[in-house]
């Protein structure tokens, strides 16, 4: 409250008008000397004038009342303007900021742009470059008096975001990296830094540039030479190649680059402090930072590890542990500001000492990720956008100088990161993709620019030029990398890897994927009856698929058993121990290898396909996962999308295993490794390559003396089917049926053959319903079938385009069928294969 009433208000407004008039008169007398400084000063004065007019909203008995005493509006019916108050003004700003960033994201998503580009552009739209160019909009929606609150919120959001990045980051990637990531990380920083520094030195000596530009060039060189791990990880996640070969290499290399760069920066900062400050100040600064790091390593980290030990596997982390971590974060942020270490860097150090992944890292990510990335981080991008004014760019010479340094650094990074992979004989296309990925820019560069703008006096012109370069580089790189690099290209096999083409005297290589312990029993049942022998043992690779959460980098590692027995084994260890026991019980028949793959569901198929290719697998077993229990928090479509991608990209045959619970009453009481007395298998044969693969697997199972096999062959009464179906397909169907007849001559008591004529779709529905009372343990059926009029009608009737095919979908949806279902697809990706019906006669095609 200010004394003076209406007179004071008029005096303040008139002073503002006079100052603006003086500036306008000065501009009119010096039209050629207009600078961004005078323009921004005039804008600030006008905003302050409007603030005075807005804040002076109520006169009563000679007092001038401001809104500072009240944060909420009484409402428009009492004469208040809501947006003049803090709370409604903030809510309006948050709404507009969130709306702009989401609209930009949806508009740019079809063009393959990463989320960081849409968020930056969403903030730029609100600033003086677009909407904020209208002074009334800027003064009404983002008045000067509200900027302080928004800027504080942006720093807090950046602090939380950097903390989460630290939690997800695994510094051991740098410690256990091979020679290739170390070479890429170091050369990818040194070469662009040296080349850009040389160009900057030449510009300084031979080109007349503004002092502000010369002062900012070292900063430009440093930001363009870095490859920040958080930026690279987010870029890879947007491209859905985080767990690809290039993705893992880029993640490891960026961690190495970060460690190398921050080490150099620390040394340089120490030297600068020693020169600029007294000896006692320098020692105090170093000791305080060292004590802070010691506190994080030997105070916060042991407490976090203790909380992890107190959390049973599969159980949620207690709320008090989460609150404790957040309190430690806020306290350390305050301590960082006290000792001269910014709260953002302090929060990053705290995040680094928190173990990544479940349970604690995953719990922190689940609770904070959406809140921070959806609500808080757009505030940071909006502040960057409000500070960027493209109209502040006045001299093309300045633009050219900065962009030349940026371009040379870009070329230097391409050279530095492409050389080591080529030396290690990586394909040029993949090496080029890696070099482009390492050039990606994002949040870390924006944070450094924002800090430089506020604390070091970067001009609006330089700030705008740098923001444009960040958006342009990242926006152009994304579609180029997508066009250059397709991880599935390497999954094309050079020979047939199917059960149908498998030789009897060779080991059968099977990759079994499991999501949880619930999948183990049925996978082991199928493995048990797959007829392993001394001449043809089963090389079983078990892969535990785990969703990536609470960490930034994916993981695909071979499981190493513990040397000593653990009282509390992890879920992966329990799964792998069950399969190890299978190997021990059936020595010489099974060889088991165990892998753990941690990756996002969107790209989890890359882990499956890469292991299948590496192990030269003939058959992949992947479970069909339903959301049928409260423990399963993932929606079923997530697993179904994963199965579809595996079916599309796999370098061998695939079987999708649907566990209906089994028909044997004693199944629940059997141990994992025990053999059932008998195991009844049915093969539904309609014709086509997938049905032939299913029958080939059934015939291998029939070699097991405990297996009873029934082949049900379907035929149609329509004469048109003979015309629609190809001659080659009919011949191959006849061949495998003849093989079945010959192979089962000495097993007549265990093999049965039935033939059924299908008149229409309802006849198939009736047959499937009859299986409800059958004693089968497993039903094998192909995913796709031969071309026929009946199949066309079935596809129209069922409208099925999923991973199970029309018949498999009908079997799966009938919950009264107790038998497990395996939907089989024969290998589709073979080098030179044009026609799926071809066997071994291959001709070269361009991939």
C-alpha cells in the first residue's frame, strides 16, 4: 500500500509516458542508430507503465492499493481483473504454455521431429518473435512483474529434470566401455574443439567483428563440441533406437565425452578461480565442493542403498523413502547455492549417487517424470522463448561468423566420431548415422545458453542465433538419421533358419522370451516335449525382457550366476535358476544360456532379434501376455505390439505361446523340470508355409515317446480354392503330408490323422467349440494360411489383423479351451527371398 492516492498514480504514469516519449524522440532523430537495447528498453518501460496502470486498480480514501497484498482475485463481478493477480495469472500462463508446446508437438510429430524441437518452438511462439511481438499480448499475458515467478519455476523445473537425468544415468558405462566408445567420446570432443577454435582464431584476426561476438565464440565452440549424455539419450529414445547397436554405442560414447569434457572444465575453472580470487577464497571454494561430494557419496548413497535393501522385490517403495530423497534433493540444492555451486549442478550430483533402475530409481521416475516433463519443463522452454527475439538479429556478418563456427564444429564432430567406427570396420552408413546422432543438441545446451544470457551478458542477437542453430541442427538430423539407419536391416538372415529346414543331426537353437515367472512353466513344458536327443540337443537361450524405467540407457547382458547362494534372489535370478535346473536334470540334452534385456517396449524387439541373429536361432518362443491380473500393470496392447514387431523383423521362425492354464489337473503341482506322463499335441493344418512350419514342429515333438500327436487337416468343398492357391504351395503341402505319413508308420499308437471338410465359417466355429472338451495340452496352428475363398471369408468375418492370425485369435478368445495355443510363423526375412514358398533356391535382391 502506497500513500498519495490518485495523484501518485498519475505521477507514476506520467513519468513512464515521459520516458517513453524521450526514447521515441531519440529514435526518430537517429533512425540509423536504432539498437536492440533501445528497443528492449522501450518495451520494458511500456510494460512497467502498464503494470502501474494495472496494479493501481482501487482507490479508497486517499490510498493507492496494489495487488501485492492479495494473490487471488475476488472475481469479475466485484470489478477485479483476474489476470492482474498472481494465482489466476500463473494458471493462465501455465495453460497457454502447455497448450502451445503440445500443439507444436502434434503438428511436428508427422514430420519425424523429436520432442525437444516442438518444445523449443512452442516457447518461441510465445516470445517476442511471434505472439509476443504484439506488445499488448506480452504485457497482458506475460507482464514484467510475473517474470520473476516464472523464472524461479523454470529453474526449479530444470533442477528436478536434471536430478532425474542423474538418477537414470549410469556412470559405470564409462568405466566399463571398450576401446571404441572411449575413442569416439574423446575424439568426438577434441577434433571439433580444435577445428572450431582454429576458425575462431582466424575470424578474430582477419574479420572485423563486434566485441560481443568475439566474447561469445569460445562459448559457442564449447557447446558445439560437447555430446551431452542426457541429450543423446532423449534423442535416441525419440528415434526408438535406444537399444540398437548404434544406440548403445552412442550412449556409451556420450558418457565418456561428458566425463572427459567436465574434467577439463573443472581443471580450467580451478585455474580461473586461483587467478581471480585470493588463496583463502580458492581453498574455501574447493574444500566446500569436495565436502559436498563426500556428503553425497558417503551420506546420501548409503542411505539410498539401505532403502533399496529394505524394499522387497516386486513391492512398491515406501513413501517415506521417496520423501527422504526429495528432502535431501532440496537441502543439497540449498547447500549448493550457499557454497557457490548452482542448485542445478548440486541436484545432478545427488541424482548420480542414487542407484538407477528399480526399485528406487524407477519409483522416482514414475512419480516425477510426468509432472516434470509435462507441466514444469514447458515453463523452462517458455522462458527461453520469451528471451529470444529474432528481430534482434541485425547484422548478417554476426550470423555468418557464429554459424561458420557451428558448421566447422559439426564437421569436426562428424570426422571425430566416424573415424573410430570405420577403423573397427563398421559399415559406413552406420558410422555416419552415429556421427550425426552425436551432433544432436537439446536441453543441456539450452540450459547453458540461458545461464550465459542471464549471468554473463550474452546479447539478444547472439542468443537468438544460437537458439536457431540448436533447433535447425536437431530438426534436420532426426529425419536424416531415420532415413539412414534401420536396425532391422541387419536382421536379414543369409540362410533358412526354420524347424522345417532343420537337419535331424544338428542341435536345435531356440530363443525363449519371458516377461515374468508366470511364463516359465509353459515355456519349459514346450521345451521338454521338443524331443532333445544326444544327436540333436536343444541349445536354449532364455531372455528375460524388462521394461526400461528409472534409467536412461538400455541394457543387454549375459547373466552371470552368483558365486554364493542368495536368500533373496531377484526375479531374473529365479527365472534363470529354473532353466539352469532344467539343464542339470537333463544333462547333454539341454544347453542353457541366459540374458537380461532392459529396454523400452517400443524397441524391445531389437534385443530379441539381435540375440536371435547372434545365436543363429531357428525358433523364437515369445509369450502372448494378457492383462489378467492385478500384478500386471502394463496394458495388453503393449505386449501385442512387441509380438507384432518380432514377427515382422525376426531372422527366423517365431511361435507366439498362449498359456490357457493347461488341461492336466496336476499341472499346478508339478515342478518346473518334471515330465508329464503324457503330452497331447494337436496340429490344425489349413495349408501354407506357416502351417507347414507348425506341422514340422509337431512332427519333431512326436519323436518324444510321451507325446501323442493329432493332425487335423482341413479342406474345402469349393473348386475355386484350387485356382486361387498356387501350384508350388500345393506341392509343398503334399510333400510335408507325405513325410508325416512316412514318419508316423512306426508310431501309429501315438499319432492320429483326421480330415475335416469346411463348408463355411460357422463350421470352423463349431469345430473350435468342440475343442473345449478335448484333452489336448498344446494346439499348434499357423499364423497365415494358404490363399483360398474360405480364408478370405474368414478374414472378413473375423476382421483380424493381429499377431495371432484369424484361427489363432479364435482359439485364444475361447477361454473354455484349456490347451495352450502356439501360433507359428515361418521365417520371412531371408537374403534374396522373393516368394515365401521358396525353400533353398535364392537369388540376390537389393535391401
